[in-house]
C-alpha cells in the first residue's frame, strides 16, 4: 500500500513538472522575438504565439481557424509554393515571402520552416521589410561612396589590419605612380621609408585602434620611380558588426607645394569665417575644457540679433554661466557628449527663459573639431504659438464651416465622413438621410456625390493639391450648376482629410450666359458701325469723284485725289476691323500690305516695284490711323516725284520690332532724290508737314536720308503698349 502511494505521488510530481514545462514553453513562445506558428500536415494552424498575432494583425482565435496559405496571395503561392514534401523529409526550409496582414498591407517576411516527427510543422516569421530597405539604402550609400572616393582630388587608400592595400582611388595611384593591381601586392609599410615606421605604428596603437581615427599627421611615401613624396594624411578605423577591427582607410594629400596649400587653407578659413559672420542662422561655438566644462568661445552676429544680447561679454564663460536657464537641464551634458565624440550630432527643440530673453528654439549641435562643437539654433517661438493657435482655431474652424452657405463634406483617408456643416445637414434631412452621419462611408447615395466625385477626392489624397471643377447636378427635379472645390488637409506632409465644398453657381451661370449674349450683340453692333463708317467714307470718295468730273482746275484735282487717298487709308482700317475677329486691334502688317497695294495700283501699275518686309504686330485703331496716313503720304510722294518721265524703280517698306518695344518704319526709294529745300518743317509740302504732325502725335521721330534716292526712317517707342492703346 505504501508503494502504491509512492507511485501516485511521483506521478503527481511528474504531471506538475510537465505542466510547468508546458507553461515555460508557452511563456518562451510568447516572449519570442519572431512570430511562431505550428500547423498540421495540411497547413492548418495549431499553435501561435503573441508575436504572430502582432505580425499578422489577426486575433489568436482567428489565426487558429486559418490555414497558412491564408497569409499569402494566390499569385505569390503559385510562384513560391509551400513545399510540405520537403518539410516531411526533415529538411529545414528558409524562404522570403510577401505576407498580407489583416488590414491588407503587404510586408516582406523571412520564413524558417521545419517538419516535426509527429507530422506537424513549425514556422517562424520575421518582418524584414525595414532591413531590406536598409540594405537597399546601404547599397545606394556604397555606390555613392564609390563614386565619391574615385572622384576625390585627394588620395584615398584602404588597408586591412596587416597593412595590405585593399583599395585605392585614381588620385592615390597617380600620386605614387602605381596602378591598382601593383598596389594590391604592396603594404603601406613597403611604401613608407623605414624612418617613419615606428612613428606610424605608435599612431595606430595609441590613436587609431582605441579612438577610431588619428589626428592629421605627416609622413613620406616612396614613389614607384624611387623619389620621396611628402604627404599629409588622416587615418580612420573600420570595424565589423561585431566591433572587431576590420581595416583602416586614409585620406592622403600631397604637400610638396605646402605654401600654396597653406595659402589656400587660409583663404578657405577666411571664407568660412565670412560665411559664419554673414549667415542668417544663429551660431554658438563651444570648447570642452580639460575639467569637463563647456566654454563659450564665439558667436556670430545672427546670434546677437536673434537673442537681443551682446555675446562679447559672455566669451570665456561656461555654458551655465553664460545661459543660466540651461543649468538645471540636460542640455550641457548633451553638448559635452557631442564635443567628446561620445554621441553624434543632435537636434531637438527646447524652451529657454531668463531675465534677458525667452523663447522656443530649434537646436542642431554637431562636432566641428577636437573637443569643439557648433550649435545652430533658430527661434521657433512663432511657429509654436502658431501650432497652439491652430489647435485653438479647430473650434473656430468648425464654427466657420457651419456658418458657410455652401454644402460641405469633410472626408478622411478611409473615405468616411468626418464632418458635415449645418447647410449640408439640412440637405441630408431633405433626402431622408440621418444628419449625424459621422463615420459613415461616403457613397453616391449621398446628395451631390457620384462616382466621379469619389475619383476626384482620391486624386486629391494622392497629389495633395487643391482642385476645382464645375458640374451639373440634378437635385429635387431641377438642374443646378455647382462649383466643387476639393481642399486637402495635411498633417506631417501627408493628406489626412479632404474638404469637399459644393457651391450653387446657377444664378451666376445665368448671369454669365446673359453677359455672353450681350457681348455678342455688342460685337455685331460694333462690326456694323465699322462697316457703315467704311461705307460712309466710300460715299465721300464717290462725291469727290463726282467733283473731279466737273472740275477743270488741275491743282484742285490733284488736291482732291490726295484727299481721296487719305480717306481710303482710313476706310481700309474700318474694313480690317469689321472683318477681324478682334474689334479693338489692327494687324498692322496686313493693313500696310493692303494700303501699299492700293496706292501702287492707283499710281504706277507694274512700272515701279514695291517690296515689303513687315514684322507682324497688332495695334489699336488710334495708332493705326496716323501710321496709315504717314505711309499714304510717303508712298504717294515717292510714286509722284521719285521716278519722273515714267522711269522704272523700286520702293521698299520696312516695319521692324526691336528691343524694348522700339519700332522702326522706313519708306525708301532709289529715285532721283528729295530736293534739299523739301523738309518736314516746310509748309510748302503739305504731305511732309502732315507726316511730321502725325509722328509727333505718336511721340516718335523721323529722319530723312538723301543717298541714292530718299529714305524716311520713322522710329516709335512703345508703339504696341503705349498710351495710344
């Protein structure tokens, strides 16, 4: 009996130990870094851990009702099937797969699967999306690094810890006279004279290995041709992921022409100093003393202006003495770590206040030398106040939307209604919809919404740009002309909501249509006026023709013909206007073409050649009339007097548009020439006198050139955009 009790006791102990073991196993699974799945031979999940729930987004109950195939797309499984036969053979399988989370997002996972003796399988999944992106970024950095070091002006060399040369750039190879293959067979010691070996070993042992880099130091190289090359270099240590020393790389500079280098460095320092002095960004400069205190050693003028204090009296003080408001903060310690090289550059926002100034500042601190740092800072007080004001204005924003007569939807990224204004709520009630529709998906059943409206909202989410369009909307048995404005709401440079504003433009559309019809009627009337003016001028010309037939006086006949030509030049303008699409502009080149052809036909037939070189330009009727009269007088004068006795000849008209809206009009003939007694100021020639008056009216100038004929050169300023338009 005692033996039986002992067996029962041992069985209880065994079961307790087994239960504890299972609990530890479950705890280990739930604490695991990777997602863990256990499934049967068909792929149905039997066990999952907490990380699996976090990775997939499904609950534990959901996962235990799923098959592993449910986590991947059909297309992905066809390209990379699950190999249960291989698992059953006991061979572990490692793959990368595109996993679909519950919310539809895709992530890249690394999957390790292994078959178990009982016929089940176990799989662990790890999200490698970020690591893969990091690998791509590292590859991009490597390419940039390769392009950079090969294009450097200074020499670059990388060696392993034994000194064997692994890599170098063109500048380094040219500096020493070796090619890359030859250098790969050498060490940096074989390139260095023996006198420098001890010193360089000491630098490696005392600086490079413990600190990760050396100070700038000088040594010599032995070129391939045996000559000695003095160089200046700085060497950096490369470590692998385990922290072990992998190799060293150095930037090497030829200092044979040291004086030029020092002068270039001096100029560079002056340039840097001038940039710092002129920089609009405020800067403080600190040095870490041997006692561990940060000493303010400089500040640029922008810092004086931004803080409203003079930093001259603060130079040499500790950071706590110069800015007591920082004494109880961790800022001095952050600066100290950056200056000592314990941490890299830092950026943060801080408030500051003392009796001299106060505000909120954006700070960037970085190391710019041994135990020295530069602190760039900018005043962001206004931005912070703006952010707070923006929060306060949220209520005002809602009140403002409610006060607008437009119908307004606010839609979130899931195309759900985040807000509607008061005017739209009334419209929703009229359509039998609940006015409290917040959180409801926006669909075409809502007022003013159709499929194209949803497409437009999607476009705004994708582009982040405002869009405005007009649309016909059928509402309660009548057609509305609506203006629809879609405005993105951004947060952290991402569109999080879209405001859809719908405004009834029906009345404005009716007014626009009325204005359009009125404009068309005015254009018809104006064309009719120009047509009648042209006809009236034709009647005047006919009356003058009647006077010519009954007039024996030759001088009067000549005067009447001249008047007729002037009237024809004016009538031609009105003819161009009523035939033109633009009723307030005259195509000047076409007008001169027609006018010159009319004058040539009236006077010379084919005896005189008329050549034209006309630059197209449009002018007002107020400008075209005097120009037409000027050309009429000059051409008529040339046809009448330049070629006596029916002599042949050539007349050339040129219209050019030069720089600064300067226009030049010239009428040139190769005839007998204008007598010296004929001038623009003489009242003996009415035509030339008229030309002078018309040129002055257009604020131009005219010159007469008597050389192998006669040339009239008229120059106008702002002929196109002048006050005559």
